[in-house]
């Protein structure tokens, strides 16, 4: 009988995330960048979801992939609707893996108020010296 040994190329591997995602704050009109590295064989297809709805590349949502398995979702001119759970789904013939990040809205007024309070505290501290 003839035995056929399969080489490594035939060994399919379930997708796995090689980096972890972290929750982010979103400021109006800022850009938001979410990056992750994904392994698997064959190389998995990556899909991004916001509130469970698949994101399609458009003028504000850019989906970037490089050869080293690094996948990036870039959202420009952020709006309130860009906040919430963002999910990255990696899928190949062996299975799928999912990672999720939560984006939280930070109002411009709140950010400016915090900056102002920090300046006041710094001024008070310097005045006391």
C-alpha cells in the first residue's frame, strides 16, 4: 500500500488572535484605530462589526490588511453612532474566532472641563510653592 504524508500546508489551523483588543474612548471628530494580529491556516478572512452590523469600507470606515496578519479598522471623523461594541470576526475553513472592543463616547465639553480643572489644580499647586 502507498502512504501519503500531508505536508504543513495541508494542516489547517483555527483562527486565533495574537494580540488583545482594549476598550477605547472616542472623541467627536477624532479618528479611531483598532488593530489586531490574527493567525490561522489558511489565513482567515476578517470582518468587522459595529453593534452587530457588518462594517463596509466607505469614506469614514477604512479596513486595512497587511501581509504579516495585522488587521486595522480606522474610523475617521468619529460620531456618536461609532460608539459601542466593535467586533472582529476571523474565519477560515477550520473555524472562527472573535474579539470585541467597547468604544465609549467622551463629550468635547467634558474633555475641555477636565483639561481646565487640571490647569487650575496645577496653578494652585504652583502658587502654594
